[in-house]
């Protein structure tokens, strides 16, 4: 990957009157990466990417896309960045082929609309009207419209909101194919499973601020305290002996049935098993549990995450959204 970031955001701030949507967001995306912006509804995710695309003017901070300022170099940014927005719509009677041809006309060197339709599995629906498309087909069309300008960067905002589980998984495969085309992807989502499946790195935003960044595994491990190891030992070993290992953060046991409960980071599992073996003790019924991005989301934001069917845990519900599709003013 290139050492120079494709996307660079430094201390971005954006308010609407007294309402601060983005307080302080900094992030980078390297060429060829899929980076996820995660966070609960209202965290500032969409405002951040709209500033990247030049659709919003930041109050302060620095934003660059391939070294270009989205405000000062707006026309050039539109040539290199394609964006699928969370809430937008196409005319109901507009046909799929017509939409691609229309959008292609906005660019000096567009992709071949027919090839793009084939690549995204829409050839058989090329003469269908927008109102006749399924939710998944509308999502694929919105992505096709974002890619028709041959962008180097694609911003996908809540791409799978409102889709059923199968359509969501099909769309994940689509995102991976976009990256295979050589496009760098910034993915906005509140689905943790989606981020774990697709993202090389994630940026977790809450209340307009970045509260964690790293690979999905790194963020999950930091928030959960690392790995959780449970086992039964063939002979008693003082918990203090296990807790003295450098990768162990806590150790309890044995309980009445001889089970130990150990938490730690890094190579904690290997270190504990080696220590036991050195004392001639065998670990039986070993169970290892790692932290998940779900756990990190709840731990760091104090809020429930979105489940696969779109509803949030603990009784919360998601906001309804219009099926995304770009419009000419948003390209």
C-alpha cells in the first residue's frame, strides 16, 4: 500500500447551529484498504463522509482526498471519488440502463455502463424501472452509479441497511469485488458483523469523536481486555502463579469443580499452557473466547449494536431509511 494516504482527515469539526455533528475526527485511509467508519446513529459518520465528498463545508480541520481539497478542488474530487449516499432516490420510471448512461455522461472518462452492469449482476435488469427493483438490486445500482466515473475511491454509506440477511451477504461480496477492481473503499456502517467481515481497519466514532481505531481484532481485544481462557487442571496450581505471567491480566481458580478462569492478551493461551506443562499439569476442557467488535461497540459507546435484521439489541430500533441511490447532484 502507498505510504501517502488516499484519504486524510485531521481534526474535522462540523456543527449545524448549536448542534455539533462532528466534534473532532481524524482518520487516514491507505490505497487498497477497506476502512470502516463505525458508530451509533447520530455519531457523526455521515457528516464526516459528506465533508470528504465536498457536500458539506467543514467548520474547521483539514480534509484531503488524493491530496485534493474537496472544497477548493471540488470538480477534480468528483472525478476521483464515487459516493453512494445513505438516503437518496431515483425517479420511479427511470430504467437501470438509462440511469447508468445518464451518469456516465457526467464524466470525461467513464466506465463502460454495459460492463459495469455485467460486473454487478444487473444485465438482466437493465431495462427494468427503478420502482421494479428489489432492495438488493437498488443497492447494486447505487454502487454502479458510484463507480461509473471510474473513481479511485468509493465511499459507501450504510450500504446494507434495510436488506435481508441474504441480500446483505451478497452485497458484502460486491464490496470485496469493488476492492478487487483497485478501488479504495471507505465503508460507513453500524453493523459490527459487516465491519468484521470486510474491513482492514475500523474507526469507531461516538458523539462526533474518534474513540477507537485499529483492525477489528485490535479494537475488540482492547475493549474486551483480550482473551478469556477457561480450563480444568489435572492438579491444583495456585492462581497467583498463573497471574504472575506477563500476558495474564487476571486469574481465578480453581473453583469447586477445578476450573480456572484466566484473562490476558497476546500469547496468553500459549503462555498459560506452557507454564502448566512445566509443572507437569495438564489442562483439560480448554475453552478460549476472544473479544468481538460487538463487545467493543457496547463497551466503548455504552449502546446496543445493530443486529443483522436491522434492529438494535436491548430493545432499541433502527431508523428507517430510503434505499440508497446517488443523484446527479451527489456524483
